[in-house]
């Protein structure tokens, strides 16, 4: 294990790409690197106050943005989490989803009190269903306390479901499913106030959703929040849905939400399997929406949305798009695919790159690029 404290900025061997407006990663004031081969640091990123929660393949760590280069294991919080599939900052806790074992763990942010969330609460699997494949916080009833959304895409008939549990996990507020075998709803869940009414709405997607016989065309649906949110049934009948147009479009293979224009309504960025990413303006999810009513961008993964712009991956690069134009783009090192994850932290953009190699060891890293 190599510790990197005090190494200072690292000079990268960058590969120029003349097709991009900005082809080099800027000064690496802050970076977190995997300690070992196979760490795959940077799979997912979440904000935890002023700190950043970094997920690796089988571990999570919390690091401050302090202008240093660190090893992943040196974070304030570092826990091994074999089989981790998703992470959410939920109230004053972390929710860790393990879809392979149908478990969601809760961890106090001070590192105390790791416990399974199922016993004695509504937050429990209904069977072997990949419960915890996705988790996300959202304040669906607008009381200032977060509820927790959990996706379970692989139930017995693979309809899949997405559920929202109230802030003390005592009740299930929302329980929506796919329409048919193979739909696998809940591969992606997010909380966002897409209509700007002050109540977070549940956004749930499945790239495997089959629409009128078109296998894996994909679907993203929105269940609106309210003072007393309650919903049960098939998400495709909720009205607020966006559907892929053709077989294997894979709409909803990636999902990012955030307020791009600071008007109080969150934008939704939805990836597909066919090289385009759809940007849905906040406030417009009032009825059934057609793909043609969204802004279509070239890219293969939706990464982040914030006042600094829309962030997407066009393998192997990461781009920031404002008003349809690419204003920044970065390439990694040779063989590196940037953009497993990205997050805006104020004006700074953090990008995760699980494929980053160091002396031939696949370690992964997270770095600031703005
Ligand atoms: Ca709430
Ligand atoms: Ca709303
Ligand atoms: Ca907005």
C-alpha cells in the first residue's frame, strides 16, 4: 500500500485530443487515489456538507476538499462495504444499498451505529428482489426531513419496484412498479423537485422497461410529492413518464438531477444506450412528455446537473454543456475513461474515474477539474 500524503501536485502524462475545446486537466489541487489494485475508487460521488462521500467498488470514504492529494483509505470516514451498489446521504445518516443481498444499511455520519435497516421498520425487502440496488434521499412531503427512496428491480417477476419510506422508516409512502415481466423498475431512483412546487418528486427509471413490445426501450417516471404523498401501482399509469422510442434505446440507463438555471425547479438528465442524453427542463413534467420535447445532447452517460452546467460523459471524455454548447471538456490519461461519476461542489466539479491506473494497477481516482 502506498500512501500519497505530502506528494503535492502530480504531473500527468496527458493525451491531447484536438477535437475538444480544452484537452488537458487543469492543476490538480485536490485528488483522491485508490490505494490498491482493483479499488475502483470513484464509482459514485455524493455531497456530505462541505465534504465529499466517495464510493469505490467495495468501500466508501469521506474526504475534505483541502487541496491535497490523498490515498482513499485516509478519509475521515472509511468503511469496507463488500457488494455495495448505492449510497445516499439520508438525514444525518448514510444509507448503503447492497442490491446483491437485499439489504440497506444505515450508518451515523460520526461513524457510529452501523445497523441493518430492515428489522422493525418498513424498510425491508419483500423477497429476493435486488432491494437496495439504488437509494436516494428526497423530502417528498416538504417538512424539511428527508425520506428515503429505494429501488428493487429484480423481484420474482422482474416488474421491479421503487418505494419511498418516511423519515423514520416506519411507513411506506410510495410503492410503484413496472408494468410487465422484465421491466425492472428501480435500477435508478432520484429525488428532485421537477415541477418546482416545493415538494421533492420521485424519479424512477429502468433501461430494461419494455413499452408496447419494444424490449428495453426504457422509461423514466415521476411520482409527484405533496403534503401527504401516497402512491401505489404501475408507474407507467401515473401520467408523468418519458419513454424510449425504439427497442434497446435503454432510456434511463443513467440519471442525474439538479437545478441548472436556479429557478427552483430541478432539471432531469437522462442517459440512454444509444449515445444521446436527454435534458428535461424543470417545470415541464406536467403531463406525458415525448422525447422530442427534450433537449438532446451527444453523450453516453448522464453525470450531473448544476448551476455550472450539464455534465455528461462522451467516452472517454467528460464535457460540461451550457445552452447546448460544450464549454469545457477533459481527457484523462491513456486508457482512462473519465466520468464514472461527477458532482458539483459549489463552483468546483469533481469527477470520478474508476479506471485510472497507476503503474499498471487499476486503482481509480477522484479529482477536481474546475
Ligand atoms: Ca419529509
Ligand atoms: Ca414537486
Ligand atoms: Ca431549473
